[in-house]
């Protein structure tokens, strides 16, 4: 931690800050320049709230130096993490993995048809939601366990893995047997009780960035899961909230190279939620791969106009096939392949 | 819903949109002007996702007209809602109610001392958290039920009511016996499963605005609770995330008059979380009352420098007393009183 | 400047950063902790772009310590600046000064009528625009010098001072003879050529915060003017752009106490532009005074529904009178008066 | 315009709104549903401020339908605009045009060396600034006309065109003889006086999006230029301000496909300013081309560590060459080429 004192700070104020730091276990280095004094504090607990020092008399500003995450940080595993799954699927490896499927599992026929379509186009993982608490209390709420069962069967039949979202602790044991990857949605990125439980799970977790979360906060949430012993965390950008209202969210493509610099964890992108509009999904999917994404989540529906949720952002199967062909052209530019 | 067609839209495209609307149960009014055609669709279910129409061929833009909330809307109860509690405390009435106390309950002595201090200064409700899942996995996590019990006793001794935060469904039965108001934090504003359960509770709920939530989304979350039968919902502004980084969040004071225009529910403010810095709490508390807030939540700690959480935003008791005196000057400007 | 090295940084990388700093004239203090090395660099030119260091090998992060503004900083004049004008008007003194008038000067009768109305209600300064380049190329563009002349006469007749906006360098000599305060609009907050010229003017400048400008950037723009020799700078909050779309901008009331902490310059508020909606102006005006604003700018129009610009945010004269009465109740809570 | 009345609106209120609309020249269509009345108003002037109606009694909300820009809108020239320049350079055609060079022209040797390097790598246009008013009043301010002259000679020698920024009206005649494209920076996007003058220029204008500007506002600024008779407008995304602070701005890649949907004008990207950090430039440049950008602006410096401005975001020449090779792989995925 660095504490910069105001140029008008008195010697007593400086000493009081030093005392406070020492009391908390910090080793303090004092630099006095022509205009002001700066205190460097090293060695103590990362959980100290630096705001406590910001309000002490004579303090100008405080900066935290040590990043608040360790397990999620680049230096923990500089070579990068590869999450290895069944069927030879590796997230964070040379192949860019595409996960595709409907927003919600709606019926046997729907999920089997879409599974076939996305597998044919080159997807490796089937996505689909079984629980859908919606922002309106009057909407379709999901098929539950029955949906998970159908999705697993459909995926197995077409050589796909399965990813699905877990929304609360009580759903973990229910979902676990059916999926290869547990997904945590943007709204739960800081549901720390849920994250703690997922730290005990023995399956990879795909953690989506909250719409108002900084990249540092995303990494801190990953740290939460990892501190419980589950190191198989996959990060995902899916749009942040900005002043621009043309799209529901603004997809922050730059988060992809930034996470790759700060962390060893795989970084993926969800252009369907990131844009909310079908016609914007292919350009943003291409951009994500060009920026280095390790995997993509894409909503595909055999009949988007009849989808029970998120139809407007689901691709038609033919659009998805075209997109996959475009991605195969782009991947080599970043030293990657797509099946 | 209003669907504005592009000026180059063909008659077939217009007809396809009309058919789609009629199929969903809308009654459609068509207006054809010199440059374009506009379709007015009324009478159908509010839960229809308007984005479905945005991606139809020939459509320029779509606007929802009916607000998506009904129970929370002004016209449901134009005279305004007053939440009536014990000790004659009314939120939404003539008196501006001040709720004060520590971020976390830390010990018997701490909560009894602070209860006395805030009661003496004029607070009517004691606030304090019993469960503190923190953004860092390495921080103090709260006293749990033992803390709630202590807070209740401290409050009763000093004629105060109690408000405390509930973070997940399983905590509801635990917290319910000890509190007068259940608080939902900003991170849970869209935890729809939790909101649904709170709709069945027989105690008032104070719902905080998420840091990336629009005012409309806040009202929709209130609607979620109300649709379960619990009409005693109190709303709260506590800062939104913006590009300005000097304060942790930017407190949106304008949300106070806006909620009062759109809704009949009481609207309150939390300047402690809204600013995150002790020295900014009094000006923002004063501003909130001047803008018409029905109640305030303010963190006060007998020894903020030793607080186990949020010390930097907690007022010293003497600062709180001074603030209360200032608020008593301001309240009459908006036709209110403060005890 | 503080340069925190990555924990994996090599000794060569650390030495290269030190060399670079020394070359630029910094004195470097090195602190090596258990996990990483931190370099404190003091004494050099504030204009060095810290991003240059952020991209050096082995660097984790860089923080600027010395604030980049000096003349605008609190320590330059800790007692605060009072801008003294004719008629005993002081901005930054005990009296909260209200500046009111129409968005645009439209005619002789309009400006004389409004001047009378706002003077009667207690305003001390008449505001009004003579040049109105609008965001649509098809709108009313202002009366020009003729308008300024009318405004001056109307103000003099009713004992008011005059403030009006200057939009480009060529307008300065034109506007200067007619006004007591030159106003710089939000869009010009970083028009550095204009600011430089205003630094040579011998009249006070009211500088509005840009809708995407941080408070630090606002102070840096003030520094620009002051570095030219004009120390009579008055700052003004008028709304920032956020994700909330209910109001055109989100008025950042917290900027008022923050500027008062960081700077000695008077800080004012413009709730008319800050909200864009007439019914939100009084609550936000009251909130501004409660938060400590030194002055207010308020749009008032004798017939807002016929105003040629910004009618929706202009108060009716009777509303303005009511507001002034409310402000007179609030001002004593912050040790101020209003005429 | 669509005016939705509140469900509690009286017949008198509805009639007053209709009268106001008719008075302004609108043709009004009234739709009365079970819950509320909706008024469709077509045919009148696009410049009417809809906020005027938002504050009328009984009005719930108002939506503008006709887009406020015409010349910049897609339907004005559905086939798209190609800006044709010397040397066969076409912006908006099949080739993705890369414009590269230093932030500032610093010396004869610097600009000639960089021109050679970027031309060799495949750039078609040389970029460089001659006027550099900086946010700090203490920084390098540019070489002025001497710099322009050097840049023109360097460009001509290596078969490049020239783009440079114009910052105020008085610079237009100075810059015009030396450049092929006039650039308007983000801070001037709403400098309407400057835009109006550029509407009279006979050279293409590259208009950068302001950091707080919506896409609609960008198009409206283009409209401003076009309404003066200059239809050769090129748009450019260079980052918007969001809550994320890791990068200076958040580059909004989705603006590329959105502008291509709404407008016929070429849409380009500036990943150097969009990220502010050298290591983020290549991924965001690749993402921009993958998303469909018609051209790129990239800062390249022969010795970035010694650059007088923006060194941290300038690529080394070798990095630029590598990037160009990557872009050549990506371009065919979107049906484009790069020289």
C-alpha cells in the first residue's frame, strides 16, 4: 500500500498514519520529497480496507499495490491454465471451443434438434438453461431437472459436452450429475456464498462478468472459487452497462486481452448476451476470436421467433454455420484452430 | 407497444409484423405517414420481449408503452404508501425516519453503546449486519444469529426498531423474528428467487437499488415482491457505478424525486454506501432529505477506526448528532419533520 | 509517481525502470518487500505521461502521486477563494448566489420580463445565452450581440449581474463588455485553446464540468485558465452521463463536497441542465444547497411552453419563487444565507 | 413522435396534448386501449424537442420515431458510401485501409523514417498531428504548419496519403492544402461551429466519436457536416468512457456493425486511442477488422519510448508489421482484403 500525504500534512499526522500501519502489521518505508511525504507499506494482509487510511487526517490518497487476488493472478501459473474435459475438449488450449445451444431447454424435440444442428456446424459443447428466473415475474421459468436430463441425452447422442447455469446453492447437487461445466451468471458473480460452495465442486466453473463489474472484481470472484480448492475456473465477458443504449449492454472486447495479461485462467466471450441482438452476434463473435478468446458461448435456436426466451439474440442454425466458417478463417491469425 | 417501420419497409414486411402482433394477442392500430408506417399495439401481455420485434425485417425501432410494473406504479395507489411500524414509526409519512448503526454487529458492548448513541441523537431504527460475505474471501464474515439477538435487545432497550439484511432464502426464517424490516442489498436486487420468497413474508422489505440497475429495474424488482402479496416495500438509493472514480459509487440523488413520481412506494437513501467516505456522508444525507427522501440509512460506529468492516464510511457519534441537527433545519423546507 | 513491479520482475527490469526515471529527473526510492519491489519517484515534472512506465517490461502498475494541478488545489489557497463582483455579490462567500434566466435570449420583452421576475424572487445574476449552436442543424441559433445588449440592459434595470456563455475564442471580445461572468459550457471544458485565452481575460469564468469529465479533469481545466493568470474561476456541476436514461444526465451532487475538499475554488450547480426536466429542478436545487453549493444556475422562463430552446427544463416564475423560499429554509443548515 | 398518456390522464389533458401537437404541425392518430391512450404524431419538423411534451400534465412518456438524421441515415444511400481518394485508395470499398503514423510530427527525420516503415508494412495513409493542445498546460504543443509540410513530403515520397486533425475553424485553411482527409477529434465531435465550416470544405472528414457520445449523436454530428454539402464523411470509434478503469477508455467494437446498419457512411476504428496501451492495440485492431471496420488508424513510432506524446500507445514498427500480417489473414473472413 502507498499512502501519499498532503503537502500540508503535519509531522504528527504522518506519524499517526505510520503507527496505524505498523499496528496492522505493515513494514513502512518513508520517502520525503520536496513537496510531500509518501509512505510505502508492504508485507501485511491483503484484506485490509485501504479506505480506512483515506479518511485519516493529512492523507491525500492511498493506492493498493499488491493485487488482491493471488491464485487467479498470472504469476501463480504463468504458463496458463488449460481446462481439460471429456472428448479431448480443452479450454485454454490451441483450439477455440464453441459452446452453442438455446437460451432455455424447452422440449425433447427442441433440444435434440438444436444439438444436432450445432454439432454439425462444429460446436463442442451444448449450452442451455434449465432454471430461468426472469426479470419479469410473469415469464417462463424453465424446465428444471427434466430439462437437464434431456440436454444430457441430446449432447451425448451428438458427441457434445454440456454446460448449464447454477443459480443458487441448492441447485448444485441437482445440476452436477448432468453437466461438464457449471455456469455462474452475471447476476451471481458476487454471490459469495454460491462461489464458496462452487469452490468445493469437482467440476469446472464458467464465471460470467457482472454487467457492472470491473475486471479486477471478476478476478477476485474467481479467487473466491479457487480459494476453496477448485482451480478449474473459466472467465467470460458478456457485456457491461454503459451510457450507450442501442444495445442492451456494451460488449467489452478489450477484457479478453486484459484478462490474458493479468491472469492464467481461460477467457471466453458470450456475444449473444453481450449484444442482445441476433444481427450483432456474428461480428462480435468474430471480434472475440480475433482478440484471442479461448471459447465462445453462442445462443442458437432452431426457431428463434418461437423461442420462449431470448429469441431476439438467438442465431438461426444456418447463420451459426456461416459464422463457424468465418471463425475458421480468423483463428489462424491468432495461432488457433476451430474444429 | 409501438413498432416504427423503416421508411424502406415493404408492405409485406409491415403485414408480417402485424400478423405477429395479432398472433400474440395485441390489438393493432396502423398509422401511415408521409415517410413511414407506425404500428400501435395495445392490450396484450406485458411480459412479451419487445426485442423479438426489433429483429424482424423492415422494423426500425420498437418502444414498450405500458410500464412493465403495475403494483409498484403510481396509479396503483396515487395517494402514496405509508409503511406503518411499531412505536408509531411511519415510513412515507410526514416524519423523515433515520435508521442508524454499525455496518456489522461486532459484540454486545459495541451494539449496545451505538444503539444508545444513535437513539439519543434521534434515530428511530437500528441498522446492523449479521451476515457479511465480503468481496475478499479473507475478511470478517459476521456474527450470525447471535448478532441479531444482541441487536434486538439493544434496540428494545433504547426504543428503536431493527433493520437487517437478508442474503439468501435460508436466512429468512432465521432473521424474521428479530427484525422489523428486512433489507435486501444491492447485489441481490435481481435475485428473483429471494424476492419471490420475500413476497410471502409478513414484514416490510427495504430494497436497495443495484449499482448498475436503472430505476425501472428497481421498480420491477419491487413488483416481484409485491406480486407475492407483500405490499410493504421501501426503496433505497445507495449509489450507482459511473466513470467517476473519486467515490466508490456515484449517489444518484435524482432517483429520489423520480421514484416519487413513478411509484407510490417510499423512497429512501443510504449516503454511507452511496459515498463510501465518512466526510461525504453528511452533505449527501442533507441533500437526500432536501430532495425528498422518506428515510435515511446511516452507518455510525462508536469507534470507526476499529470497525471490522466499512469503518471508512461510518460516522463518529458526534458527527451523527451534528448531522441530525442539520437535517432538522432542512426537513421543514420539504414539509417534513425529524424527531 | 509510484511504480509497482510485478513479483516476477527481474533485477534487470527493475534497474531499467530506475534508469528511465532518473533520466527524466526523478529521485527514486526503492522498497523491496517479501513479494515485490516498489519504486517511489519524486521531484520531477508533473506533465510526464505515466503510461510510458506502464508498458515497460516487469511493471505491474503505476500511480501518479502529486496531483497534476497546483493552482486549483486546496493547498494553494486553503482559506478558499471568494469571487467578488459588483453589487456586493460574492461567490464562495456566506451568501448562496442564485443565477437565473432563460436558456436563450429571445426578445426585448422576454428578457426584461424574466429579469424582473427573477430579481423579485431573489436572484442576483441574470443568465441567458446569445449563441446557441444546437445539436440539430435545424434549430434556433441565438440572437448574438443584440441579445447580449438587451440582457445587459434588463439586468441593470433590475439590479442583476450578467452571466453568458462564450463558445469560441472569437466571441470573447464580443461578449466581454456585456457580462460580469463568462461561462464555459460542458462541451468546451477541454477546449484548451479557448481556456488559454480565458486565462488572459480580466473577468471571472464559470467552468462547467463536461458530461464525461472526472472531477480531476475539471480541476485540470481550471488549472489551464489559472495558469494564464486568471484566478477567478468558478466550477459548476451540471450532470454526467451514466447508464440511467430516465434523465438526460445524472446530476452528481457528490461533486460539490468533493471539489470543496480538493480545491479552494467556488463550486456551483446547474440543476436545469443536470436534470433536463422541470419537475426535477427544485429537488436537485435544494439538494445542491444542502450539499454546500456556493451558487446555483437555474433556467426560468416567463412562458416555458413557448421557449425557443430548453423549455422542458425551464421553471415557471411562480415555481422559481417557491423554490427560492425553500432554499432560504435550507441555507442556514449549512451556515449560509440566501437573499 | 409517440405520446403515451398516463392511465389516469383526463380527457382534458389528452385534448391539450393533441392541440399542442396540431399547433406544431403534426398530424395526430389517437389509439385508446383498455388501460391508456396513445397518440401517434407524424409529419412535422424533426427538430421539435420532445421533452416539451414529457412535462405536459397527464403524459407518461414520449418517443421520437423519425430518426433525427436523414443524410447520414442508411436509406439515404442504401448501397453505402465509398470515399474515393488519390492513389486508388477507397474507404468503404473492398480493401480495408490502414492509416498509420506517430501521434505528433516531431522532426524531419522522425516523420520520414516512420512514413517509410508504415508504407513498407502496407499502410496507405500517413497519420500525424501538427497541433497538440494537451490536457496539461505544461506539455508539448505540436510543430504546426512546418510539421504538416514535412508530413506531406514524407507521405508523397512513400506513396501515402495524409490525414491530420483540425481543431478549430482558423486551422482549416492552414491544414487543407497538406492533407487528403481532415480529422475531427473526439473532443470536437459536438463543436457545431467547426462542423458547419467543414461542411463547406471540399475534402473528406474523418469524424471521431466523443468519449461520452451515443452512436445517434455521432450520426447527428455527421449530419451537421453533410447538411453543409460535404457528403464525404468517415466515422470512427475510439473508445467510450465507462466504469472500467483498467484501460483509459473502453473501445466499443459493437459500434462498427451498428453504424453499418444505421448509416451508409464508412465506419473505422482507432485502437490506439481506444485502448491507450501498446499491448492492447493489436488484439483490438484485429477485432475491429473482424467486426467489419472499413479502415484503421494506428499510432506507430520508430522510437515510442522517446515519443513526445502518446508513446505508451504507439506500436514499434516491427509490431506494426506483424499486426498487418495478422490482419491479412482476418480480412477474407469478412470478404475484404488488405494490401
